[in-house]
C-alpha cells in the first residue's frame, strides 16, 4: 500500500482533509494500515495452508517487501 493510497483512505474516512506527508497523524495512520494489512495477510495465509503451504508462505512474504 502506497502512502498516497493511505492518504486517500484517511480522507475518505474523514480523518483529515489532506494530511501533510510528514505529519505525525499520517505516520500513525500509516502504521495502523501496516498492522491491518499484516493481519489480513496472516488470515489469508492461514486459510490456504491446507491447500498449499508454499502459497501461504508467499502471502506472508508480501509484507516483507
């Protein structure tokens, strides 16, 4: 997820009109977005483990790039 995508989501939820790229609030939103994405990846990985363990590993690895 890019910073611009995170900013767009912040604007959509009414978090602020247009956060500055270096604002403390945006940093918090970015960290929150990373945590949410990691949880979602792990949930998806757990779902595919019975089908394909290597696919689960690939899903988990997406968060490491």
